[in-house]
């Protein structure tokens, strides 16, 4: 084994906690302005965001690249392609609507507050970076012995923002591949083949580590790479997508590599 490929979100970065924290701070901010249950507001906005996201013409592109509705709530998508420029135009409208309709569904009709919350949420997300406790310990032990490659779905501007607000991560990696810059996202086999070429290794010399069965594990298995599913939350197994190994903590990687 010469190279280890890592996913970013919810593998090294605790993105789920960052999103939850940003929602909590924004909804508490709203509750100081109007009489509203912050927990109910979060659920209403999450529900509305998911519905709205599917209505835009950019939906097939975001599915191919791997950009979820909650990234849409704080991304600017100022990236150099026609599809991203469409997203750049749509994003502010989408963000305002998600918050404004979420408020409306709880009986608060206040477009100005919706706009204010839409602008507040990205600030809170940027102020709430979380990294798993073992991330740096594991990368420290791997960096001198393996080629490390980061392979992440998303828009380059947004994924690079995540790396900028956790600046310790990027220097560990010899190569960083972002699906939006490549043109296709995981689980498409082409991005994994590209990663092998960039790293200069064969499929038998690389190991994919990620939290998502349907992107990280499925995609790497398509080209015959070995994979490690980091399953911290005891998610159910999938009969059709089977990782080579399953772990609960990144430090268990060393048992596999040993």
C-alpha cells in the first residue's frame, strides 16, 4: 500500500456538527427577534431547503458534483463554469426563500428577517469548524509513510473555504481533488481513476477511506480499489455496497495497514 485517499466531510472534518451548530446559533438569533421555537424553525428550514433545492435547473448538476442542500445554504459558488455561475445567481434567492418560507410555515411572515437569517447562517457556519478528535493524530502518523490524497465532492470555492477555516488539514496532503473542478463527483469511477493517475499508483496500491457508502465506497469499489468505511454512527450495512473494512475511529486504520 503506497497511497491513502481520504474523503473530507464527516471523515476528517465533522461537517454534520458544523451545520447543526450553525443552525442552532441562527435559530437562537431568530428567537431573540420573534416569538418562535428555534428547534421547530431549524426543522422547518431544513425541510423547505430540501424541497426548494430540487426545483432548480441546477439540480442535476449538483447531484453529479455532490453538493447537498445545506451547502447551498452557505455557498457562494463563485467558480469558473456556466453551471456554477447559474448556482451563484440562484444561491442568494434559494437561501432567502428557505429561511423566509421556514418562518412562514411557523406563522411568521417577515421577509426582512428571512433575508437577515439567510445572511447570518453562512457567518455562523464559517465560525463553526469542527475536526474529529483523532484526525490530526492519524494524519501525523501517516504523512511520512504514504502518499496522501484528499478526494472531496463539492464546489471548489466551498470546499476550499472549509480548508481555509481549518488550515491545518491541507498541508498533510500531496494532492487535493475537488469534484467541481474535475467535472464529476464520487461515485463516478472517472474521478477515482483520475486520483490514481495523479497519485501515480495502481488501484492495488491505494486505499479509499470515507464515511459515505454510496459515494466513497461504491465509487472506489467500481474500479477495484480496497476501501475503509468509517462508520462512527453505527449506520446499517448495505447488502449491495460492501466496504473491504469497516471502522468506528480513524485510529483503527493502523490495524488494517499493519
